[in-house]
C-alpha cells in the first residue's frame, strides 16, 4: 500500500508533491501532465513572492522544470471516487483501484454554478463520469454539460452509445460531433423528475432525457469523497489541513478563499507535513 | 491613520506587503532592508514551488528585486510594543508612535530557549529593548544576552551607560568591546531575585545584576503585543489568520510549524486578504 495519494496538479498538489519528495515519502500523484489549465491562463501574477510579474504560462513552465528536475510527474488518471476504509483509503480511477494510508485532496474549485436540481439526482440520472456510467445509457437520450475542450473525447464516447445527445458546451468553438448530437446554448435551467431524472428545462423548453452527464475537470469533493464534511462549496479543514476524515487532508482552492497561488502552495506544504506527522504517529 | 501596519520582513511579511500593494491599500511596513537573515543563510531551498533548488541568497535577491519593482521597501525600525486601542492599534518603535486600524504580525520565531526565570522579571529587570530601557541602568551592573552580530551597536550603547556589562554573545566572533564588558560563554542558567531581578546563575557562579537585556532580532509576540493569546510559543490564529485581538492578524513562523517558506507566504497572503475584508466591513 502506498503511503500517500495526492489528487490534483495545481499549485497545492505540486507543493505537497515537492514536500513529500523532499522528505523521501512514497506517494502516487494523480493530475495532468500540463499541470493546471487555470495557471496557464493567468495573464500576470503580481503577488507570488519570488517571481516578479510572471505570466501564467511562464509560472507553469517553471513548475514543470522544477518537477522534472525532482523526477516528478503526475499520473494522468481521473479520480472518480475516494472511499474511507478502516485505516486506509481506496481511490478509484474509473475501473482501476489504488490504496493508500493517506489522501491529500487538491482538486481546486469549479467556479461553475450547479444547475437547479443537479444534486437531487446524483446517482439517479446525474453522472460526472462518462467511463463509469456511459454504458447505462446505451440507446437512450442524454444531456451533457461540458466545461472544457479537452473533455470532448468523452462526448464522442457518450455519443457513440446514446441515441440522442443534447450538448451544452460551456467553452468556445466546440468541434463537429456525430449526427445525433444536438447543440444547445448556455446552461440548462433546471433538472426535473420524480424518482429519477426525467427531463430538463433549457431555453424555455422541456427536453425529456434519461440521464445527464456533467463533464468538468474538477468535481466537487462532496461528490468525490463520501462523507467528507463541507463548509458550503469548500472542504472543511483545520489549521493542519485535516478534513473530517482521519488521514484525509485537503489544500488549495478546494478549502476556500482566497483563491491565490501563495495560499495554495502554503496549504499544500502544510498538508504534506501533516501527512508525514500522521504516518509517523500511526 | 494608516490602514495596516505590517511587522516583519521575512516571507510572510513580504507576501502580505505584495498583496496589500496589489490591492491598493495604504500600509506601513516595518522590517529590515536586507529582509530576512534566516532566508539568506538557507543553503538550498528544494520545495518552494516555482523556484528550483534556489539558494537562500538567490531567493533573497529575487524577493528584493520584486519588491523594488513594486516600489516597496520595509522601514528599518524596531517595533518595541503593540497596543490594542478601542478600534485601532498604537505601534511603538522606541520613542516613535504609529497608528493603524490593523496590525499584521509576521515577526518569525526565535528558536532560542528562554532562560529560566526570564518571564518572571519582564519589566522588573528584564528588557528586550536597549533604547527603551538603557537609561534606567546608568552606572549600574547589567547582563546582556545577544543573539546576532548586527545588534552589537546596542551592546556598545548599553556599555556606554552601565558600570559593568556581563555579555553572553550567542553568535560567532564577537568584536572587541569597551573595557567594562566581561565576556561569558554559553547561556545563563537562571535569573534570580524577589521583587526585581537581583542576580543570575551562570557557569556555576552567581553574578549580581540590576538588569538583563535580551537582544534578539525577533521578540516573542507575547512580549511585544499585550494580551495576545498564545498556543505555547506561537500566536493563536484561526484559518483566516485572525488572532485573539480584533483587527490583529498573524502569519508565518510566529503562528507555528512547519517553519517553511511556502507556508509563510501562504499565510501572509491570507492575512492580507483578511485585513482587506476587515477594512471593508468596519
């Protein structure tokens, strides 16, 4: 069993990984090789101590060089679930399972508002994982809300299974999809149904659907990690970055404002030190 | 009245200053132009995200360049006391008084152990400020514990007033002092007296003294700030870096372990944002 699994490759996850590495801990790190799309998009960073008025692109390149020099690279897998066991965690990446004694959650925040009714139908029509649940909708009618161009391959996959796909792309210039994909503008207004999702309201009309996929680069920890205590949209943590689940630490934007690089790297560092102390104690 | 006074020019104070500046807040910043002696001494920094295996000297130079580009430079004054008023703070630098609505404490930690009895005689023979209390000991016998070479001018000043000075220098190669300065090795073991300090135990002998000065680059916040709640040697803060005194925030090593640059810059950033929110609210 691995000591630590880190989920997320933004500044908080990077800071945690560098600190665990510097302390010779064994860990698995899930994230994106390109690190964080959000950093890359930052125009200028003015208040990160040590780097003067650096662009997001430059900051990202510096981080990649530093990781590469440290022999670190995140594994490109999407974590689809984290389950607290007696004294360990099972971390699911679609159909692969990993085990660790500690989990560090650094998943960021999706600033996207949820759709009215979204939370009511999780597991009853609402899904965040095409690979996990796609097969359930073979030959059926579904809707997809997608927040990023790099997730379009998941739309292709779902379109290859479903009869009709109502697509709500929230990024510029979506590509050409298969003929059964109907493009909609903006966000759906509301999800409706009784026991299961039955239809959605969008652009003034009601569209009957059997399921709806929300394809985002970062899923709320409340969805990802069963039983974790939240403060509104954020993971509840104490000063040691400990969450309500023993052995699970969280850091970066997912723990709350300010959404700042300095705050994220600081919390990643503290989470790693708390993980090391936890391992020493248990 | 100034909005904010920042005390300290290590990574936490620098981070707070950069963030207040980026948000166009007016503030006074007390610290050292050379920033932090501790950073400068660091051999290699491995886990500060964005800077790969940088030396302390290089990190310090990068910070100075960044501050200079931002038009920022700490004012070289030693803060000798912080007093909470009704809805403001009075900050004393020897005989000069400054006022602000908010104070951000980023004074670091002095890892030096206290001497047994030190806390018992504060204000009754024990002093942390040569300029404040030196004149009280004209023609008298004193002891001085000094932790850094850059404070030797304070020893000179005290030696010009006192009859005899028992000096405990805790740094290598102290300079030649005036003839009334007697050098001792190591730390004094204990301070003794009844109402006031009367003598100290050191190297197995008892030395009669009227007062003892502790000359350090960073004084414990418990001594500096009347009424502030401590957790042992550290300032008690919540997740927003708020201390027990309304309008007073603390960040960096003074709030506790891990003593890490990333943690310090993160907390400095959060303290600055909390200060901005506090100003907006009050």
